[in-house]
C-alpha cells in the first residue's frame, strides 16, 4: 500500500500514543488519517508553521483557511 492510505494502516499497525504533524504541509495527511481511523486514531499534535492570519489571501480563501485551522 502506498501513499496516503499507507499512513492509516501503519498507524493501526504500530499503535502509537500520539501522531505528530511537523507542519502545515503535512496537515492534509493528518486529517486523512483521522478521517480513515475515526475514534481509533490517536491524538494528533500539530505544529503550525505558517502565520495564522495571512494578508496575502482573499476573503473567501481566508475564511476557508480559518475553518481549516479550527478543525
């Protein structure tokens, strides 16, 4: 199994106490793992590596970005 599906399978196999997401680039993978495993997913600790408020985003993208950060 390769790609994003592999991380959920590996997480179940290894059964870590937590998952660490080292930056925004990997947050989609962490979210995918949480969706795949549901309540079986260990807590996810994430490092936010980008500014929480981005002046370079338009209004619609900024709203979506805030929603993503809250999730």
